[in-house]
């Protein structure tokens, strides 16, 4: 590519016009009080977009039990291997449920692959982003914590507690 | 109050006032730097510590106190510990010769507003001491035992030495014009009477050379190569932390205040304002007013320092040397020759 260099006059070559122009631009920004972009964080918060990927949660199904069927696809796809699932049998229709479901938030990279790969839409990355802690062991979220983070759906009419496992 | 005390006590009071004003000035210049830069970038700047962030310098000071003071293993300890002092100390003692007002009369005694009043070699002293600040940079960089520090120190030394020529020649043309090294006489020459204007008008060339050179002398952007963050980490103070780093920091800002005072005295009529005579306000209030005017002018200069810093990008090293040696130095020589020729042919107007 041919770069054409503009022929500068001697006055332009002293840098003064460019310097003065730059100084005028920076000065003109000082009185623009209305245009300040600073967000004073703890008090004012950013409106999160609906697709925001924050801390993962586990959803509870309409029957009151966790939706997860312990297929382990998320465990398999997770790039930093932050998810660990121990499966167990259940007499519910889904036949399989997670006995333990741990996500190490110290490893999680918020890629959202688990959410994308989940066949039953049980795991979601929601809008929580303040997870700092002084102890790394607190950053391993177990199944109860993950379920508690997810909002419970309203139970079906006439049912106030989770569906019992048939014996 | 007789004998030696009549000299020592006023001098001591003046030193206290100057140290207080300069150190407060340094603290609030750092805040102004952050605030102005924020406004120029459409941000709000520090506003948590106190109203409008006015206590931010205090918070910064406390933070510096509690930071760990680290000496690298490779550092040469005696010089490593000495270098921050060598930066801050010259920056502060330059104020010994800078007159900061006319004079005040208290209880029948008249005190000139300068720590060393009537020093008739003030400019020479100021140039000599401000050149010493390069030792702080050089020794800090060398004794840190770090390649980044060493590079920063080398750049700093060559830059300060190169641009001192410009400063020296610009000042020399003023000295030639006024025929004195005394700040009071130079200030008096710029005001009060027909044809006496602030020197930045008749000596515009010297003013430009001098201003550009003090930006380099105080290591401010666009000439902050000794501490160019994006190239050599922190430059000569890479290895310093805690209060020792704070000393470099304060030294830089104190140098800015000294340089601003220098500009104001040489080119902007010192503490004088056009069409205003301090005799109108009486011997005490006139003196205090002159002091306020002088420090206000310094504040304007400091704002320009900050303004330029947040506008212009950094020079490349060869551009810096080209500007110093091939543009400013010939300009300064030309200006000096012009002034000398004028004086020879026409004399003082």
C-alpha cells in the first residue's frame, strides 16, 4: 500500500497547530459534567443484559426436584473441569439424579458451555457476579447452594412440597 | 528581638510557611492531576475521601506509610536509600531563593517575602540546585540493580543534561536583557512603567524554549521517558515502594512547583498584576496579597503542566534528542544573539 504523506507547511511542522488543537479538545471536555461516564459502583449498578453469564445455578423443576438428570455432559464439556458430579439412581421418572454436584468457582471461566450443552436446561449462568471470598474452600458450591441460588418455580396447583420419590 | 534572633526567627517562620505551602501544594497537585485527568476523560475522579475527594491526598499519604518498604537483593543499599532524599531535597531547597511576594510590615518591622532576601545570584543558585535533581534519578536507577531502572536513569540523565542547555540559554538572554541575576530586579523590570511588560511578550522565543525545556527538566509528559511506564515499567523508581517511592513522587511535584515559580518570575511578572499597585492595600495586606497572587499564578502554571500531560503522547527517544539539540538549542542560541545584537545597537528601550 502506498502511503501518501501530506506536505506540511513550516508552521504545521513546528507541531504548534496540532498541539493547540489537542489542548482545545481536552479542555473542552472539562465542563461536560452531564457526560461523565463513571458509574459509582457499589451504589449504582449496571443494568445486566438478559444473556449475561454470571454465577451458575441449578434449576428446580415443576415437580419440586432438581431438573438435573446427571447425564454429565456439562462435566465433560467444562473446559477448566470445574464441575464434579456424583450420580445416583432414583425411582423418579428421570431414573438418575445427582447425589453430589460441585462447581469450583475458583476454576469456572463463565464460558456458559454447561448451559448450552445441558439437554434438560437444568444449569444456567445467571446475573450474580459478586462471589469474592477470603477462603477458596468457600468457592466450591455444592448442590444445595447451587439449587438455592436458582429461583424455585411455583409448584403445580394443589402441591406445596416436592414430589415424593415413589417407593 | 535583637542581634541574631532578629534574623533567625523571621527566616524560620518564612521557612515554615514555605514548606507548608509547598507540601500542601504538592499534595493537592496530585489530587488536581487525578481530577483534571478524570474530567478530560469524561470521568468523575476521586470523590470518596472527604467532600469532592478533598481528603484523597491524606488517604494516599496514609497508604504510603503502611506499604512495605522493599530493598531488592541486587541493590547497592547505601545509595539506594540515599537516592530518594537526593530527589526531594533539591526540589525543596530551591525555594530558599525564590521570592514569593513583596514584603510585609509587622509591628513596625519590614520583612521581605523570601527566605534568603536580597540574594543577588538567585538564578545561578536555582539552576545549580535544580541540576542536582538528576543525581537522584541517576543514583536511584544505578543502585536498584534492575535493567529497567538503569535504562530509565540513563534516559533521565541524557534528557536533563540536553535540555538544561535550552534553559540556560533562555535564562541567559533574560539576564543579559535585565543585567542582573536577582529575581527581585527581574520582577521589578517587568512592571510599573511605560514599556515594561511581562517578558513573555518581548522574549517570546526564550519563553517557548524555556517552557518546552522545563517540561523535559521535570520529567513530565510529553518528555517522561525516564519513567515511561509502557516501555520500562516505572523507569528509575521501578524498585522503590512505600515512603521511598512517595519521596520520588513528591520530588517530581515539588520540581513542578519550582519550575512554575521560575516561569512566573522570569516571564509573567512574578507577584505583580498589570495596573495594580500593592502600596494601595497597605504594608501588611499588600504583601499578603502579593503572595496570594504569586501562588495563584503558580497554580495556573501547574494546571498547564497537567493539561499538557493529559493531551500529548510521549516522544520517542530520538525525537526527544532531535528536538532538544537540533531545534531548541539553535533557537535558544539565535534568541541570545538577537538579544545581544539588539542591546548592542539600540540599548534598553
